């Protein structure tokens, strides 16, 4: 009897500091001015050692620096984190070591790559300077394109990240921006529909009537246009917002989230999931939000780790698994949680042409991808 392949393990590093806070952002972020970065890096290192005791001797398939603005980190600190990760766990062959880069720090990309990063996600966001100003970005379109060019000269795996369905944006506007990026021959594109999150500056502007999101029909047209243009450019839609030129350019780290893999979350507000263990379910960890609280907590032993119930785990797996083009593996869902999708809802969604099903899985159709979250909530047990 063959031994099943071990579940991949990733490491997420949350760097919460930003030069300025974007008005659409609801992530756990703080102004970089006056921040004690050295103390936070020390806490990251200490926290990693705590989690090594939980995971045991496993190897990492990926490390991802997110934020916040991780391109604000000193290259020496990035190298120190990566070296510690390799010492504690070790890396699989050709690991994905990624970082989200703000074009405003494009002059630092060479040092960041020299520190060990081999995949860069460049936050171009828009090619319209007025739109970038409204989005609160601290760079213009030219800087975004320069950062993308520099990144592609340094590493073989680069993503151009864009935001669409913005206030005042027309379908023609989006077609122009997207076409210009695709004309560069990028190998990965992340195109995110702007969502108005509670507690953000944009949410307050919407309530005042100062910002008007596009109608749902226009946003859907933009999504469908994205699918058509990326396909014509040779980029496959492997996840709802992500397109790649073949499997080699897909984000391996993000795939851990979508397929229910294991990852350790390090840094203020970071979340992690570690697979089922004897005597309990899947570990679900969330670090303290405030940097000072996180730094203090990192010095204490890990205790009372939360474990998801079978229902909570199943609901997470359905929500994330439907995002990828392969869809949700129902057999694995039932094996890991003892639960299945809502059969009655599935029959209705099948009749409506929003999902496709076979004996072992369920996936969204092209039409269903327009209503991904709604469909997932209906299918979840």
C-alpha cells in the first residue's frame, strides 16, 4: 500500500507597515513612520521557532511576504527570515519565495531579490494616474510599469496586479488598461474587482455619496472582458482573479489557501491553518493584531490552539475550493470532514447552469464564476 503524499506546508509573513493607508484596504495595516521594525523582525524569528515545535519536521514548499507593504522591509531582514525558515524547516526543491512589491520601492527590488526572493507580485493597480491618486497609491502609472520591467529582469516569476470596477471606470477604460498590460507579455496577472469593505475610507465615501461603485452588470461585463482578453493573450484563468501562462507561473503559495493545504501565519494579524492532528481538528490560528501585542505574545509559549469543528472546516474548504478552475474535491472534503455539499442546493445550481459536477467534484461554470461567493454559500453544508 502506497504512502499518501505529505500535505504541502507554506509560511506566510505579514509585514503590517505602509507609508500610507490605501482607502480601499481593510487589511491589518499601520503607518510605517515611527515603527519599531527591528523589534518586529526579532518577534517574527521567535514566532517561527514556536511554530516549528507545532508542525514538527516538515519542509516548506513556499514562503510569502504580504502586508501591508513588505517591500519596505530591509533586504537583510528578508534574508534573515528566509534563512531562519530554511534552518527550522528546510525548503523543498525550487521553493516559491514570494513578496508583494509596491512600485514606489522599485529601486529596492534588486536587493530584495538578492536576499532570496524568487517571485514578485507588483502592485501596478492601474495605468490611470488619476485613478491611482483616488486609490491612495504613492506611485504613478509610469512607476508601476518601471517596477514591472525591473521585476521581470530580476526573476522569472512575476505577477502584475490590477484593480478594476473602480469609481468612474468605463468598460472601455478597463479594456485599455488591461490590453496595455497584456501587450507587455506578462506571464501572470491578478485582476481584482474592487470591493467596498466596511470600516474603510471608501466605505465612508460610499455612505456620503462621494463614491459610487459601478453597477453589478458593468462589473460583470468587466469580469467577462478580463476572461476574454487574458485567454487571447495565452493566460489561463486558474482561479477567479488569477491568470497564468501555464502551470509553472501559477502561485503555489496561494494554491495552499484554495486547496486547503497547510500554512503557518507569522506577523501581526496573520492567520494560519495546520491540518488535522490526532485528538482534534484543523488548527486555526490568528495572531494578535497590534504590532506591540504581537511582539509581546511572541515571547510566550503557544497555548490553547483553536481547532475548527468539522462544519467550520468543511465550510472553509467549499468557499476556497470553488475558486480554482479544477473546483472542489468532494471526495477529499468527505474524507477530511465527514461532510458533503448541500445536495439540494447543488441540484438547483446545476439546473441553473452555475456549476458542473461529476462523481468526485464540483466546479463553477463560466456563468457561475460571476456569482462565486453566492454559489459557495449555497453549497456549503
